[in-house]
C-alpha cells in the first residue's frame, strides 16, 4: 500500500474525529490564518487537504469563492457537513490530489494548506502546483508541523509520528520548506514558529493507536537520552508518558513569478 492509499485509509476511518479534534479546531494559528488571509482580500481561495474543514471555516466569510480540496472522500463529506452546519453553503468541494491540482493556471489569489503537508510524499510537486494555480503575486499560507533542525532529532521525531500514524510521510524542517518554496518561485514574506505540545493519550486515541504498538512507542520515547528528552520536552509521571512537544511553522509565501 503506497502512502496515499494509507492516507485515504487512515483519514477515512477517522474523518469525524478530525472535525471534532480540539487540536485542529481551536488552535491560535487559525487566528493568524484569518489575519493573513483577510489582509489579502482575495476573491478566489483554495484550501488544500481541507481535512476537518477548520481552515475553510475561517476562510469562507473572507472570500467570494472558496474551494476545499481533499484526497479522501469521507473527509470531504465530513468537512462539507461541518461547513454547512456553520452556514457556509456556497463552498465548492473537490476530490483531488495536492500534488496534481485539478485546476487551471492562475485560478486563485490565495491558497492555504494547514496541518496536512507532512502526509505528502512529493512536497516539491505540491509547492510547484500551488505556484501554478496562484495568480501573479498570489499568496500561499502553509502551516504545518516541522521537524527539528538537528538530523538526530529529525529522525527521532519523524519515527515517533510514523509509528503512531502510517499515513505520516515526513515532517520537513523549516529550512527545507523555505528551500522548496524559493525553488518554486515564492518569497517568504512572513514566518512564525511555535512549540506544539501533544498529550500522549489523546494524540494516540485520535488514530486508534493502542495495545503493544502504543506501549512500544511509549518505551521508545521514555528511553531516549536526557538531551533528546529535553529537546522534545518529554514529560512522564509515575513511569508513564504524559506529553511531548513538537514544533509548528506558519509561513506566508508570495508568488514572485
């Protein structure tokens, strides 16, 4: 099974969970997305890998025409139901691949992608596709988990994510996203980075990750060196893993050519 089939399987099984997930629906980054998107005053916007529809819910009042795209039919159905419950009845929902966007060149003034790109096996292709469908001087808001810059921590962090979620491809480093964006023809206009805490139990429950596999991952994290545990802010109580911390990057990119 390739990574995209794994994405469809995992998200298809947990579609409603992503709509109701507090870690996806109530984060402060949605306020930043609203601020940055609102400043663009776009007429046409695209939300790539819309997931639970939380970014689309923020975007809908700001634009005349909003398109929400996702690879997984069940996710798209859950997102549509959520957005309609919020009164957003004019959103267009499209089944499609982030790495091969089914839209004509220069179709949108704004493209967003939030907490999704770590599932994409070909991020360069994704960024190039976003560049293609954006109008001249268009804006791309890319928000996602990022790996630590040191290679050792990068490997450990991505193993943790992959063990819990087989549809996780790779959390890229901030510097890797900047390189990909600039290579595709974007300028990094704004960049914010913030810690992203994970409560271990709820983080596992969201993907129905349990039993021996969960126990093995918990041991793996607790047995890391003190340096790694400090870097990932691994917290334990009475020998049980309580939480750890990743990093989250918010990028505002401008199409240069």
